[in-house]
C-alpha cells in the first residue's frame, strides 16, 4: 500500500474509536509535555546563567597576572614553571607583547586604587578604577544615566549609583525598592569632583640606597630606579551615573568610581603593586597588578591563554569556570530528561494497550483485508502508521502543552519575583530543536510501541479471524 | 509448454487440525479438477470440510499434505507475500456474512483491493464505480454497509470480488444469510460473471436445490472426503439456454 493510502486508512481507523485513541494520544502528549517542560526548564536556567555571564563581558576576556603576585588565582600554575621570584614582571613591554598576540583586540592594565574624592568640600573615600574606551559597548552600562566619557583622556568620571547616593547624603535601605538612577543623576551630572591621589614622579637622583634583595639572593650593585611620590589633586567632571551593582561585577567593575583609562595612566597614580615591586624596579615605568586581555572570539580564549602562559604569566578566564557550569547543566538536563521520559514510557504502554485492544476488536477486519489480498506487510504497516500518527499527534499537542506549562510557571515565578522586588527573568526556553526532537522522540517511541501489536496483527490467521462473528 | 486446461487441481489434499488430544481431519485426501470457466458447487453438510477446501483453494490456509495447483501455480510453493498477491489478483471471494468493512462506504470497500495493488486514486474511483454499476448499486456508493439490505451488501461484496478482474470466483454460502428471492438475484449475478466474464466459479453450499439450479457440476463431500462428483444437466442446460 502507498503511504498516502496507508495514512488515510490509519486516520480513519483512529477516528473510528475516537475516545480510546484520543485518550491514548492525550497520554502521549502528557508524556511529551512533561519531557518538554523539564528540559526547557533546564535549558532556560542554563541560558539564564550564561546570559548573566555573557552580559558581564567575561567570555572573551583573559586576566593576566604576574607569577610574582602570590595571590594568584590558580595554585596549580604556581607549582609548575619558574619560581615566582624569577618570573617576569607585568609591565608595559609585557602588555605590548600580549596586545600583539594573534586574535587579541586589546590588552589594558587594571588601574585600581583607593583614594579620597572631595565633593562640595566633603571627603569620600572610595575605590576608583580606570575603564578602557571599549567598555562603552559593554552591556554593563545599559542602564546608565548621562553619557560615557567624551574621550579616553577627558577629566571625567562615571559614578556607581551607591556612591552617587553617598555624595547626596542618602542611604539606601537594603531590600527597599530600586533606587531611581535618573533622580540620583539629576543633581550630580556636570558637577565637579576633586580627586586626591599619590603620583609617582620620576627622579634622576640616584641617591637611593642600594640594598641586597633577598628575593634574588644577589648583591645588587646596579643603581635601582628611583622615583618620588607626590600628593596631587585632579578636578573631574561627573558625566554619568550607572546603575551597576558592584557586587555582581568583576575586576575593574567592582569600583564605585570610574575614570577613562588613558587619563588614569597619564596621572601615574601610585598603586599597591608599585610598592611590592619597588625593590626590584629597574625603571620608573609602572608595574601592573593585572592586565585584562580582550579576545576576538570566545573560541580563541584557550589559545590566547596558552600563549600568555608561555610568556611566563598566570592567566585566568571565565571559560574555566563555565566548563564546570556546562557540565553541571548537562547532568541536570539528563536527570530532568529521565524524569520527563518516565511519563512518556507510561504513555507508550498505553499505545501498546490501545493497539492490542484494536487488534482484538478489528480481528475480523484484519481477516477480511487478508482474504481480499492484503499482505502481512500491509497489515503491519497499517498498525505502525496508526501508532505513528498517535505519536506525532501526541507529540505536537504535548509540545504545545509543555510550552503552555512553561509560560504559566514563568509568569507565576515572575509575579513572585516582582513581589520580592526582583527583576523579572526568563527561566523557560523552548528552542526549535527541542520542539523537533520531542515530536521525533514521541514518534519513535510510538513506533517502538507499535512493534509488537503490528507484528501480532500481521501474523493473524485469516481463517481463524473470519470464522467467528 | 503444455498448459493445464484445468483451472484448479488438487491432489490428495489434506488439512488436519489438532484440537486438544483429538486430530480433526477437516480435509482428508481430496483430489479433484475444475476446468477453466466451469461453475462447480461443493455440497455437503456442516463439518464436511467443504469450506476448508475452499480456503485451501483461496490460499487463506495451507494444506497439511497434498497440493493445490491453481492456473499452474502450486500454492504450496508460494511465500506468504506471494500468496497475498495471489489472493489479490487471481481470486475473488464472497462470504456468507458479506464481510464488508463497516467503517467504510461501499465505494471504499469495493476499491480496497485496488489500494493493496497500488492502483492510482483516480483509476480506483472509476473502477469502483464501474463495478458497483455492474451489480446495480451505483446509487448507494457512498452509503455504509449498515445502511443497506443483506442482498445489497452481498452485491457490493461481489463487486469487490470483481474489482481486480480475477479468473476465479470462490463463494462460501453466498446466499446463506439471504431470503430466497434475494438469493436468486445474487446467484443470477454469479452466473452472469461465470458466463460473461468467463470466471471459474467454485461455490460452497448446503442447499442442493440452489446447486442444481445454477451449477454445471456438483461435488459432494462428507467427513473431509469426496463422496460424489456428478455433472448437473439442469444447470448446464440453463447455461446453454442463456
């Protein structure tokens, strides 16, 4: 029999015992719905987690620190390779070298320091960090009031909202409603701040003391680089107030006040690392505590990391962290999938039952078909098609059903989140591949379930089948 | 090549069933020949094995021993698949209980064998209409069997048996469920097929009167054995007359 004929006959047969076949199909759709609901919850949670990470602009960033920095991220790295004391200093030549590696967009030093800012003659102590121009496109500045720095050297600052509150003398109560950033920004934008900082000033006087350095164990007969530290002030204009939550951010984003990077560099601000490297400093050039390297594509992060490691630095990237995250979600999806499939397994027993019943009921019909020339294969294919049709139909209804369950749960969760003063989130994702896979899976399960009944129907003896009324 | 002039030939045909401890010899060594175009009645009481013989000729059942040859085909040598093809193309069957599929209209019932032989849809519809016209049911094409009388249902079954233009018509008590008037109508149709289309007819019946009236030859069975085989001048005469 041809496939269109087969399908037509199968659908007709399904309509004949409409109630029973509908119930079986509903059974399949409940199974598919539970599978889809479970998996889309898993996928949705995974996407939520990765979205958070991608937004922070971390997937394409490698953090480089010197091995000399004993607070390194990766302890394993420390044990391999040269001893910290003998390894390279993370200075300007090293930064340039990293920036020239293939697939690197930029490598910029993390300039971060704690200093005093004066606003309307009141001192405020806070963490200041410098941002490269590229941070402008970062999603982190999505909800910012005002504008980004007019240039990379402009004497301008962007405030984090908590610091803006501090300047205005407001204190935010934890758990209270979101602070309106626009309201905070209004009195502050365009105003001036005075930043007080410690500047390193190159000095030609070689009258510094020469000392033995215990780290190298060598008599230092060279004259070390020398510089003096001078207290300076810098006027800065407030151009923006961001609604970043510093606690959720990393690296330079954790500060409460941001400067343009080039301005930060030109100020030669004394940083804690300078003090640590003071004993070994060979020039008055700055030494960086860490460098952020932006890579063209997250896929190239690994190779860039490897090349930087070869240069003798310690690297860290979030990809290391997401690897275990992905593993976690793979296991979670597997478990959710197994639980979801259980309902489908029960439904498949329903298919077997329905078809076996149908054989008993349609015994005579099968006998007639065989008597007038239907082959075993025709009968078998007819039952397979009936099982398959129930599977596809149940699959389609089930996917729609599962999607609807997801929407309802998502809505409910967001109402709850709103009551808790949290922003709404999408926990639910039904990607197209899941829709296709669920329907295909339902189809496959129904075919497997149809195997035994179809075989049994095909083997039916027509003489026996026609004997009884 | 010498072509067998017999349409059907059975040799020492046996069909035994085991029923618990006892062996039932439904067909017990029957040898007979039916010429092409002949109208034969198989007569016997209930349990004489006449339906079993018919099922063996129809390829619905396989013999325990002996063989059936239909139009030079030894049915014992055919695979299940080939046997299905044989039933589809060589044999048309009608039954006492009509055996139409209740969920289908007459037209769909009649064209069902054409679906199995994978005939195109448009051709199928035409041929089903022609077959139904032949038995005078064109007006009831789109009715379901339950909406029709017994006679009409049997006529539809005849149309279905005809649809693949088989050479052999096997009828198992075709008038058993019909009153005598309707039964006559059906038998007239069967004779028409026999004479106009040249179909070989083997009809199982327990009504001797019916056999005498229509068949050219009567074969008597009892306890699975052949107990009589005689030409029927009356039936043959009627054939001559018409």
